[in-house]
């Protein structure tokens, strides 16, 4: 019996089987409305985006998705995040905005990426 859930990540319908971590958040550039008489009066809403950051190990055969090429070519991608146990998912379209790599003595080489896209919710 599973006690905790995992999130699987798919890019253009390709499951990232080498994924080790995924973090996601809904973000907005919401501005406070401040007045002299009322003080804080509320907010001015802004568009909501979904940001996803994921880290993947790099097998000897190479990366499973060429994140660098997707970023350099400004390719729009579709990402689906799916909760393993509940089946709830979130599908969003957007762009890869950052692709760091990491390697070191006694460490597994990793490639990570940050994605920014339309603010959609899990359902």
C-alpha cells in the first residue's frame, strides 16, 4: 500500500524516466494596491504561470530529451505532470528557460531544466 505519492513528468508525451526531482509552482506578478487613505486596498491581478524545475540523471547513452536544443530553438513544449496514485494531472504549454548541467568527482552527472508556461491546475 502506497502512503505517499510521486509525480511523473512528460515532455511532448515522452515520460522522463531518468527524472529524480520535480518542483512546480503557480506564480503571478500580483501587485499590491496601496492608497494614502485606506492603506492596503487589495491587489491588481496578473496572469498566472506554472513554473516547473526538474532534475534528471544522465545515462552513458546521453540525455533522453535534448533540453538545450529545445531552449536554443525556442520550441514550445507540452508538459504533463501526473500524480502516480491519484492519477490527477496538469497539462501546460510553454518554454524551457534554463538548462544547467552538473558533474563532479564521485557524483552522477545531472541535467536540469526550468520551464515556464500557462498556469493550469491539477485535476
